C-alpha cells in the first residue's frame, strides 16, 4: 500500500548528460547526412491509468489505512493466540499419558455429574495421547452461540476444568476475546462494518500498490525484489514499502477475499453467486425414521457454536458403539467430533483434521443399530465449496496448523509495517499531495467506459467499497471547490 507515490520520474534514473558546446559549422566541411528525428512515443495504457491509480491509492491509503491497521494488529494477536491458548490452558488441555483410557460413555457421565445443569451436545475425544476429552454442553450460564466445555482426563476420569468453547475450532476464552476484537471490536453488528470495510479495500490497495511498484522505472531488476540500504530517507522507505508489499501482495489479496466470504453485505452476495454456480456446501442428513427432513450444516470460520439437544428415547447403541460404527464406516481420523442425537436425529460423527491431507468426511448413524443414514465425503464437495472451506480455514489459522499461524502472523506484521511506512512517506513529503485532479480525463473513452462499468459492478457487489468510494469522490470534489474559491478570492 503506497500512501504517497508522486507522479514524477524515478530519481534512480541516470541523470541527463551535460550539454555539449556547439560551434558554427565549417563551410568547407562536407554536409552531414540527414539524421532522422526519432518518432514521438505515444502514451500507453499505463501512462493514462497511472495518475488515476495513484490518486485512488493515495485516498484509500490515507482514509482506510486506520481500519486496516486495527485489523492487522488484532489479526496478528489472533494468529499468535493458538499457541498462547496451549500455554494458558495447559492444565485443561493436557494430562500425563496413562496406560488405558476409560470408555467414552464413562467420561461423558463424569462430565454430566460435574455439571448437572448442562445438556451434552457433542464430544471431542483427545486426538493424541495426553490430550483431554472435551465434552460440550448447552448451558444457560455461558454466552449465546457458545458451549460449556468440560475437560476430562481420559485415563483417570478427573475433571480438569470447565471453560466456554466457541466455534467449530473450539476457541477458549482468550482466543474468543481476540477473535471478537478482530471481527467486530466487541461492538456487535455495528462493529462488523469496520472489518468488512478493511477487507473490501485491502485487495484494491494491494493490487494498486503492486501496479505502481511494477510500473516504476528502475536501473536494475534487483531493486524490484530487494529493498535498498543506506541512510534513512524517503527513497529508502519507499523501497522497503514496495518490496515488502510485492512479497506480501498474494497473501493480502487472499486474506481480503476469504475475509469477505463471511462479511455482512458482500458475504451475502458471494454466497448467492456461489450457490448459483453450484458451489454450495453440501449438508449431511441425520434424520431417522419418519421425522421431518433436515440436515446439519455450519459455516466454518469465526462463528458458529453447538446447539442444545435432547437424549433420544428407545434403543441406543451408545456413544462408544457410535464411534466404533463410524470407524467401520471409514471415519478413521483421530480428530473427530461426535454430535449426540436430538429427537428424530441420529449420531453425527465428523472428521475435524484440517491438516494436509484433509480429513473432513462425516457420517450420520441410526442410534438404534448404528447403520449409516447418510455419508458425506469431502472429496465429493463441489470445487468452489472445497476452496471456500480451505480458504476460510487458512484465514482462521486452522489449516496446516502452526505453519498457517506463522504465515498469518507474518502477513499481519507486513501489513502493519506497510501502513507505517506509507504514512512516513506522506509525512516526509508533507502535505503529501496526491496526483493532480482530473486524471480520468486523460483516459481514452474506449478504456474509460469499460473501467467505469467494472467499477460500478464491483461497487454493487462489495457495497461498503462502493459507498466509501463515493465518499472519497465527495471529499475530492469538496477540496476542489475550496481550492477554486480560494483562487478566486486571491484574484479578486
């Protein structure tokens, strides 16, 4: 994101050679051959577009960068919260490895006895030796869309603690609080506008900055990828800003796209397009008998808690039998979630291992005999649904584990530095004037009309981008009017 990149030749160009002194021609000398005049080079597409891109980039950088800075700083905290969570809640999450584990049903009974007011909705067995079993309950004492997690030692049956658990990734209080800060600043629906505004402009600013950096004239190709050294100066700051932005641009655009998928306004439009293209995420039908048809589905990401359920009446193979039946049906990942039956529903066992290769298959079982009611393999998802799931998991740090979280932290830190460098360049060349107004008049009509149509379409599809763009235009027109009035007052 380049806050201020004046429309002038790069100072790294070679200086013009000194003028040579001319003398009167020798009349006796032979007439020199005619030297053809080099043809005038016509302004290309980039020459016409650059002032407009520069001006838009300047306004977006100055006015939207504060929102991006908050999103980047909170995103950095969120990326680090996974490892912090393991440290802060080590007592609840880890136990000494024992010789033999208790039946899962016994662990669930222990959790019920420890919290009799809750209703068990799901169970997450420990995915590896030394991990506790997480029994999730619907409980009136925890916030809405949040479950109460009772952590049970699978070897001794000791209850290691009780904590609110949020979302499909099981975020505990520390990560839940940071997640809320990043998502909506703990301001609810109103606060979500800040993160959607940041995500709406991030890809525009990133791609605009990339175009400006690639279109800049330089002596050698190395300066495109490697920042300059030397004493502190605006030129060195621009070099760091441009090269770091070049390396980070793909990740920043990906963060913008995945962030918009669950935004309030643009997310709805994205979902409509995805459904229209046949890329909707399929659902698993868990209905048994003659109960009304239904399914289970959740949007993976920052939201979505487990809902309450009721214990079914009649024959029941039990949670241990359900897990054995799911294993026999091909659910072989050590990381699974068992959703207990509600009225008219069966057991739902889902693989939850988001590390590569993904293990995200799921089955629904009849609680009476363990027969498979429905099966949903991740391999059968439409391509768009797969990409959406992987993209959101990557955005939320659960795809590829620690590597994913470190990459998110690096991108968030890079964005913070890009914003700081951008404002520093603006300060060093204060008042930081952008390119001259009226840049759009230099664009040929054959290019301007398609560009305007695409801009209008994107502004409609991403509403907060469109509204803020109109605001930028209003501010620009107001500044132009003030400038004209001042000029008239000086001449009068």
